[in-house]
C-alpha cells in the first residue's frame, strides 16, 4: 500500500505513527535503514520479519527509547523525544524481554504497573479481568521469578494493557504461547481495535499476518513493503491462485496450452496427476472462463476454488525475490 509509505491521502485521519527516512546505526552496524511508514488510527499493523531484521529497533525508535541516526519519526503528531507524561500515558508497551520485578508476585507486578500509569486505586476488577485474559488469575500469588517463560510473556501483556492505552506496541506478544492462547490473544487484539485502539505488533509467526489490517515486511533493516494481507498474497504470487481438480490426469499439452490464456500468469503447478494450481489476474473472473475453456476441450473439472497459500510460503517467496533483486542490482552496479 503506497499510501502507507508516503503522505496520507486527502481525507485520511491524521496518522498515529509516521516515519520518513528513519535510520538507526550502531557503530558500523546499520540496524534500520530508510524506513518510511504511515499508520492510521484504529488499525492493527503487523510488523513481520526474521529475528535480527530490525523490528525491535524500530519499535524502540517509535517509543523514543532510541534516537534516530537520521530521518524523522512522529507518534501522535510529534517526536517521541518531546513526549509529555500525558503522551506516555496514552501508550502501552510490551517489550520482547521480561522486565518486571522477579521478587514481586503476579498481582503485585500488575498493581505496580498500574500505579506507574496513574490508574485509579479502585482498579481491582480491571486487574482481575486482565489476569483472566492471560490465564494467570489462578497464579496471581506467585512470584514472577517462579513463572515459566510463557507465563512471563502473558504477565507482560497484561502490564502493557493495564492503563487502557490508545496505542499499543507489542513486541513478539505470542512468542512461546500455545496456539489456543495465541488465538485468544488475537481475538482480544481485535476487540481492542474495535474500541478504536491502534496496535503495532511485531511477530515471527508469519501466518499472524491474516489478523492484521496492514502488514509491513522487514528484512535486513529495510522495510520491503506495506500491504494488506490480500495485497501481500497478490504481491508474492503476481495475482490470485486457483486450485483445480480433474476427472482425468492432466496432459503436458494442456499444461502448455492453458498458460497462453491472457489472464493466466505462469505455468500450471501440478499437485498430483489430477490436480493443479494456477495464478490468474482475478480469481472470480477467471474461474468461469477456465471452466468453459476446459469444457470445450472435453476435460471434466471436478472442482475449482480460489486457494490462499500459507503466509509462511509467501514470506519466503518474497524474501527470496527481494534477495535476487538486490543481487541483480549489485551485479549491474559492478
């Protein structure tokens, strides 16, 4: 989505987050390079990339923990370096590492976090609801040092939400969480969004892109693209993917002929002798034409449907393609 890289279109609400040329260098190591993004309010923004690609550094730049080496960052319309106490009270932050007090109990840690944010003293019910969300209500008397890594992650999430923030930064919130609880977290993130909150979520679980409104793909310190989940699929594939199955095996002649159709992109990808996948410009428009094309050749189509490949596969494909482009550019430059 180019409009999340450049300036907001006319009529779009003022962005909650905006960066231009954002760069951070540690010594000779470029951690983040020339990142441009605009995040509108009330959206879930997924920040996806492999470990060490610059996701956490970017979050710390947005929070004002790090100062940029170059470029500009604005949150709530101004630099994080100029945040007032009121600005910070509008934020929630779950860091990647556990930073709460190991000698305090679960309840004491959450209560302490609430006091830092100025949450009113009559807050017991809210704290209990948060502990219930992260499934720690029965462990509230345990010292946090006695919690497992996954339980510490859950306590960190509760602490990040204790002040009912407008903008929540969640750095790997589902790392080490079982799949059932991970889904519960994302259901709650959606509830927060419906309340008008904005969420900036980093993750290595690429399939979590499906829960986001927009997805930023990060690699080696560079923001490669920002897309909707559907746009990410189309960007990776070059169109929509259709899966077909046939009554009889597909011949090589058919495979070579069908790719000549004007809306087909590339070769048939055979799953087995009787089924295949095709990339087309538009799935809903292509499917009737494909059925007619096969019927005219007396080839019986048993089933046809749009197929959405897992985001893990798309992510690998995108990174490999970007790597090839970088190598080609380096070769041309040489």
